[in-house]
């Protein structure tokens, strides 16, 4: 498989091939134009929406797309984006998993069954419903989310987010429920669940997250004996922190802790970025599964831009990396017809030998791309 060499990487590519590594020369300055970002967002989103019916289920992969779609709507004002998410929510009756028997509600393992109401993958949709509710405060839009989440925070367990993806699926939901209800128990429980995740899979030395307890070093190692941090898993965590901070008021409990974690992860991600602007699937061992991967790169680009836009990440230090990430996404991963390529399929680790190409796409990858594009638009939009 041959990579196309784009102008933005030409100055820093020392060898053409699937794995682009750093070289001595510095990349040329990058100019990102607002009109080009709008066009890239619309190209990707039009491709997706014209080929994918809104009438899909409310599971995490589809819901993650809609988190990005709503941000694209907010920044471009294109109302057909909004209508697409509204049609999806109506199709799902503003619900996630549909069991009504609380005695049988589960969460401890991954499952798409309807009795896994407390499994965060079934709660990702509540982020979208909460945002749609804020745009038009019809109580039925948020009724099921409140029923489920009010019940969950009344329970004793704190291990609801036992895999790192759960931070993105569940953590912003609780921040948005606090926004709507003002119930501080949401913030207390969110921090308790977050603390449990940290105790199980956060590596303080690397300042990154393992995907779950199975992948903690040295129990698990990359093919070259290194710590194996899965890019999309860390992308979920990084993006979750940005989305939570975006929803919390300045004086919210534990806000400073979440901000510090976003800053420390950003510092760890910076040297792991490849010269082509992307991050490889195993962050600290590029040779384990070499070549570009779009979903992790999009989440990292989004988080960096969000941090810059909100004064948490120094612009001079982090903007070049964010620009390189966006240029990879918009000029290499995004194909001429609008397909977003090089997205690793659903999984939970970097897989040696797994081939990604321009046809490798997925809903959650498009959602991550839209998040990054929306945040780039905010960076480029003059203050009113």
C-alpha cells in the first residue's frame, strides 16, 4: 500500500512508505483557512449522511458520530446536520438500552443487549440527547437519560468505567446531567468513577492510559517489549476530558484536576506524533502497528485544539502539532469523494499486521473528525 505524499508533509518526509518517521528538517509553516475547514467538514459529513440512514441504533459507535455531528452543526450552522441527529434520536425514542426492569440492569461486561442499561456504551447517546434538549427543552428528550443516570448515581458501585473508552461514553453524560439538573451528586459520582478508572489503567510515568486492566505493563507488552498504549483508547480519554471541561462551570468540583490531566496527556502525546501528522496505533511503539490511524489522530487533534482555544495549552507549543494533525486528517485521510479513510475498525488494541487503507472508515471515526474540524473552526473564527 502506497501513501500519497501531500504538500504539507513533503518538507519532512525522509522516506516514502507506510510508516513516516521524523527527520532532521523542520516542516514548513502551515496555513489553515476557515473556508477549507468548512469544506472538509461538509465533504466528510455529506458523504456519511447521504450513504447512512439516520435510522440506526443508539449504541456507542453511532452515538459517537452524533457527538461530532452536533459540534459540526454548532460551528457551521448547517441545519440539515441538526435534523439528521434529531431524526436519529426520534428513531431511538430518546433511549439507549431499552430494558425497563431495573433489577436486571447490568454494566460489568461489554454487551449490546438491552438489559445493559448501565453499560456506558449504551449511555453515549445521552450526550446527544442532552445537547438536543438544550436547543429545544422538550422534557421527553431527556426523560430516559435522567431516569437511567439518576438511578445509576444512587447505586454504590464505582467501577462503571472499567475500560478507558468508558470515559468518553459516560463521563460527559454526567457533566451534562449536572448542567441540566444542578445535582452535585453527578459531579461527586463522576469523580469517583473517574478515580476508579485511573486506579486500574492510568500510567503516571507515561501520562497515558492503557485500554483496560488486561493491557497494563509488564503483564502486557508491545511486540517490541514496550508499554502498549492504544491510540484510540487514549483518544477517547483525551477527548472526554475536553468535553467534560467544556460542560463544567469554572468553579465545579475537581475541574482543576481534569484540566491538569488534559495538560499532562497533551505533553505526553506531543513527542509521539509522527512526521506525517498522525499518531500510530501503539503510541510509544510505532513499529508495533506502523502507519497512519485516523480515529485516534482526530481525537488528539480535537483535544489539542480545545485546550488551545480555552487557554489550557500554550498556543506556540501545541498549535503546530494540532495543525499537522488537521492537515493529515483533511488532506490525506479524507478522500476526494468524502470517505474518511485509515480508521481502525472496532476493537480494543493495536494489532500487528492489520491493514488500514483509504477505504477503512467507520461512524465513530467520522464523528472524531467532525469534532476536530469544529474546534479548528473555533480557532479560526474571529471573536464577535
